[in-house]
């Protein structure tokens, strides 16, 4: 490994030097360990699809929860600031808010 390798990834460089000091006599195991370290993250990409349809599901659930929160709080006469705050938290905790809404507030906000 050269100085250029160090500048690209200092952690790998330091690990490689440490491994070489510990395993002076066994170059093949050192090279295998270095290959694993250098290829970390590259081999796992093929297991995950790039266009996953479910990656937008939390966003959609959050938007639905914020919309329901805004409408329910409007019917109850909350101020705009209160509606913004509650809608923000409903967006962040979308699934939890939807459970809360359908179990507790559904009858209040029809």
C-alpha cells in the first residue's frame, strides 16, 4: 500500500499495516483480510434492488397521517400553530398516529 492508498482510505491503510505486523509470516491470510476490507460494501449492493417500491411507503403513510391530523384538528377548532405542530408529529410518527387515530380519535373527528 502506498501513500496514495492512505489518502484514499486511511482506515484500510492503518489496518493493513497492523495486520502485516501481526502476520509477518502469513502473507496469504493478510491479503485475504485486506480483500475483505477493501470490498466491504461493494458486494452487498447486488442484494438490494435499486428501485424498491416500498421505499416511499413511510412517506405516503406520514403524509396521510398529517392530512388526517390537520383535518381532525381543524374540526376541533385548534389554532393554525397547533395544527402545524400536531401535523408535523403525525407525519414523523405516521403509523403510530394512524393507530392512535383509528383507535381513539376516529369517533371524535368524523
